[in-house]
């Protein structure tokens, strides 16, 4: 196998992932026979072991992207090895995010009076001509935080050290983010992406409402815990109802590519084709919905896996590249979008994990690699998503 420069730890490993179902007609090399030229866990550890690097400041806008990935990353690293140091790292990042929540901006920017509702969030002036709050930012950031809550509630051995933090985080999310969107769920102020002119999540691109759907799915799992104390007794029903409606809506928008028995879909209803980058949020949602028996079944997941194999991949195992969009004609043959959550489809076709691992061995210069490396560490450890 070719050796790649710029890798801090080169170890030749034999990785065995037992019991993963292969849901594709592809001929797949058994995982036990694969040599992987890097220990992804150690690669992440060598690069991102300091949780205090690049903390979020509200003046930078929304933390929905760059500043949320460390939380996802540390939680993935915890799932890979169960080392509690990653929970400690996660707390540093979550405390920073929560500390930066505001009801309205506090640096001299006017805002819509409706934001003065007693709920805090992570608004931004980046996307409109004034301060606004977006479901996708709230959903993506809060989904990362909710993963911590879920992990702590699920393991009583962690309660002595971490449950107070988990309770605080859950209370913060429910009293602010969840309450905000729950109260506005039937608002009819317009058809924009932000709360100021909100007219329902069906007006959003798929990835944007599904980011909030992912939050609902995680909090629904939390709500099933005996340790859960809701701030609003209707929230458990709200989580299930919202996630189910979003799952049904998204599934109805999928197009079945019969020749490959795969799925194609658009960025938004009636819009351009979905790109592989935003598709990460779509894939995370459908996997979590599948885990909970909501709308999507194993046949659906196998079709999503075939989308990756037959639509995105260039069919080169040694130098895999991937299309920029979920379509044969729209976009570019080679895209530079991250495949951080497409990775989780390896459960339904193990070849996907190997292809993505090989891809990143050739693209270690890409930015925002933290969650990618952490998810690859989970892949090497045989950990699947959403359980």
C-alpha cells in the first residue's frame, strides 16, 4: 500500500468489524482483510486534543458549523473508546456554546422585536440584513449538545461526575431552543428560512429542517429515560410528532433510481439537486430515524448506501473521488465536500467505510477534519451511528 506524507501516526492495522450487514449487491472485500495505513483515533488525538483551541464568540455569528463540529468530534471519540477524557473535552466546548447564547444581540445591532421572547439562541447577521435566528443552526448546534445528554443518561456509571452537567444542558435546550420552535411551530409570518418571517419548516431546504429533526430524535431518546424530567409535558410528543412528520415529508421527496435501486433527491422541494456536503445532515437524520423505527426501514438504508456507491463514487478503489451532488448530471465529477456522516452508511455496505478512509488518506489537507477523523475512529472501532 502507498505511504502518505503528513500523517502523524502510521500504523498498519488489521481492522475487523464483526456482524455488520452488507446491504448491497457489491462484491465487498471482508473487513478483516483490509490494511489501513493510519490509526484514525491517534490521528485525531494528535491534532485536536486541546478543547480550548478556537472557542466560539457570539460576535462571529452562528456556531452552527465550525464551532459545533468539535462537540460532534469529541462525542464520536468517546463512543470509539469510552475514554471519559473526551466527555471532559466536550464539556469545555458545550459550556462555551451555552455561555454565548443570547436572547438578542448585545453588540449594538437592532433586531426583530419577536426575538425578545425570553428564549436564548445563536443568532447571526451573516445571512440577512439584520440579526436572525435559523432552525438549521439551532438544530445542528443543539443536536451536538443533546448527544452528550443522551450518553450520560444512558450510563448510570457516568452520573456521579456528569449528570448535573447533562441536566443543565437539557434544561437549557428545552427552555430555550425547543421552546422557541415549539411556540412558533404554527406561525404564518412568511416563507423565509429565519424565525422573523417564519412560515413552517416545509419551506426550508431538506438539510435545514432535518438538522432540527435530528435534535428531536436525540431528545426523544432522552425523553424515554427514567431520568428525564421535561420542562414542558408536551415536549416528548412534540419530538416524536415533529421527527415523524419530517421523515415522511423527506421520504416522499425521494426519487427511486430503479436501475441502481438507489435514492436521488433535491436540495429542497423543486430546487436543484442535493449536494454531498449538505447531504451529511440528511443522512444523519435518516439513520437515526431508522434506529428508532420511524418511517425508514432497512430497504431504505440499503438504497441510501447504493446512492453512495453508484451515484457519488467514481468506481476507483485505490483513488476514490466523489461527485459534488447527488445526481449523475448536475454538479461536478469530483467534489471537495466532506463525507463525515455518509460514513455511517458503512453499516449497510462495509465498502463505504473503506472508500472514505482511503479518500481521506489522500486528502488530509482538507479543512474542518475533526469530525471526519473522529467518525473514522468509530469506523475502525466497529461503532455504528445512532445506537
